[in-house]
C-alpha cells in the first residue's frame, strides 16, 4: 500500500476559500478602468488596487467564532486571548475558546489504545497527513522512526494536540515497543500479509507504515508481530501512504471503538 510515488497535493484547508500570493489579482476593466494621466513634471499616478490577500495560517483555516460576549464564562479551560479575539482554529466546536493545554488534557482522558509509527528516511511528505488522521481517530502516540524533520504543514497544526515520539532507527523503535508490551503491526501489501478486512486487529498495538514508494524496510517487517494489507481491486499496485494509514485506523475504530452518542 505504500509502494507508489505520491504526487504532492495541497492539504484540505477547512471552510474558507484561499488565494495564494502567487495568484493573479484581477485588474479593473471597462470604460472606467483607464489609468489616470500624470500632470507634466509629476510622478505617474498609480491606480487604486485591492490590498493583497494573504493565505490564512494553519490556525485560521475555518470560519470559527468571533470574540465571546462579555461577561466571559468562569472556566479555567478557556483562553482569555481567544475569548477576546475569537477562535478560528481547526478544532471541533466543543473546544472553541479552550486553551491548547486544556484540549490536550481532555483528549488524554480518552485516547485509544493504538499507536501509529512511520518510517522517515527520505523526509516523506505524507507524515503530516498521517498525524492529522491520527488526531482525528484519537491515536495514543505517533512514532517517527529515522529523521526528526517531517512535513508539519500537512498536519494542519494537529501535531500540537498529538503526542509525537522519535526513534533514531527501527531497532530502537522495536526495543521501545517491546519494553512497552505493545505488539507491532506492519502494514504493507507484500507477500505474507493478512487481509485487514478479515483480520482480528489487536486492541492494543502500534501500526507501522513505511515510506511512500519503497514501503516498509525488511528490518521493520521482520521485527513486526503481525503483518496486514489493504485489499485492492483496481490496476494500481498501491495506494497513497496517508490514505492507507487512515483506512487502517478506521478499521481499528470499527472493531474496537465506542462510538459517541448522536
């Protein structure tokens, strides 16, 4: 599932329409669009142009809410700066105006018992999207194996609400998981893998994903306690690594998670 060259793409940006600084700004047209003529001996007059629109930051990519009406609620979880300025972060509505620490503390009370691990030898651009999915499905911890640098843009700031742990190599990661008593489930469409659609997924485990393109290293597959693959039906040999990770996390949710009340 990881053996393909993934094309770069822009991450989903919430509910607002963005215009990048490189996008052209439309010039006025029609009879009123003539440029003013400068008087002799003066600098040429400049036409009125709209101010450039900068793209929102990762913390301002949803419609959000404006400043909270006063008097403010007496709640230690709320951030006074957000109450005063409004909250446009990429968080669900129940966490509006909450401080980041308060959100993390609440998530920690109900995180799921699966972790996610990614090999990162080539600065894989999928890691940010995998971290974002790990937050959405409430994984316990994200483990990055190899290089510490990764594409945080794709995470859309969710890494701030997610525990991330780094391991220098596969051997160190496997040793840490053995010490924690956490089974390692390798995920790749290679010989010997069991179909995830019919497998009994361990409730407490860590899903291990490889690089986009080369997939999992032989050392990672050999050290795993189980090996799963996603069944495919088309002509392509594999699917995008971040898409595969989301599918696997959701498969765990189907088998083990307690769904919230409607």
